[in-house]
C-alpha cells in the first residue's frame, strides 16, 4: 500500500511538472526564425524606405486589417502614382505571406487571422506621429 | 500492484496528452504581440539608428 502511494505521489509530481512545462510553453515565444519569414522581413525592410515618405505624406495609411492602403492618391504626384500603387500591392502581398508563414511555422495555419489581427493592432499602435491609421473604420492621424 | 501503477500511468499519459491539446488550441496572444513587435522593429528599423523616428526615441519601444 505504501508503495502504491509513493508511486502515486511520484506520478502526481510528474504530472504537475508536465502541466507546468506546457503552461510555460504556451506563454513562450512564437517561432519566427524561419528562412521564409527572414526573407519576407528583409523584403519589407527594403521597401520601407519607399513607403516611409508615403506614410509621412498621408498618401498611404495603415489599415485596420493589417495591410497598407492608398488613403489620399492626390498627395502623390501623378508620375509617381503607379510606383506607389506597386509598392502598396507588393507590401500587402508580403504582409499576407508573413501572417501565413508565422501561423504555419508554429504548426497552426488556422492562427493566420489571429496573427493578422495582432499585427494590425501593433502596426497601428507603433505608427509614428503624423502617420495615418485606420481606427473604427475612419482614418485618423497619429 | 503493478496493475494499479500501470493504470495510473495510463491516466497520467491521457491527462497530459489532453492538456497539451487544450493549451495549444488557444492562440497565444501575448507571444504573438511580442513576435509582432520584434518583426516591426526590424522592418521599420526602430532599434538601430532610426533616422525617421524623432521624439519618442527608439529605445522606449512601447508607445503606451
């Protein structure tokens, strides 16, 4: 009988350890160090040089769905409008791929929408003063 | 005796397996936010010599 209770106690401790390890794991980091994510980051970082002036001019804003959007085409000279549109399209393609890759890298492709929502909020929260962001369906300047 | 301990072991395995599944179903919002911030830092280059960021200072990171 005492052997049984010792075994039970030992197994109980083991179970507690497993649960705690799982909790720690759940609160840990998401996997974002994959070649695909690194490539997307680099591509977006390079494009940022082109997009930053457009954010500052109010031509492009950070949308609520985690994309960037042409907000005020009028503030982009006609000659540069096609280029701006191309940059926006490329950026949104990279962002969509980034959200998908992060979800996939963590073995939960179904998290893609959550990842997108999280990013949308952080892009907006961290936008620089003067940039335009979409909040509650309206464009507001930070 | 061995029967009992085998039964307990099976129960523990079943419980720990179900615990893993339960925990992994939930989206880890805090971890995702941290990951997003790391990536945004890099894409917007907010950590190393941010020429575009004036007043707030890149070291502070969080804006609220």
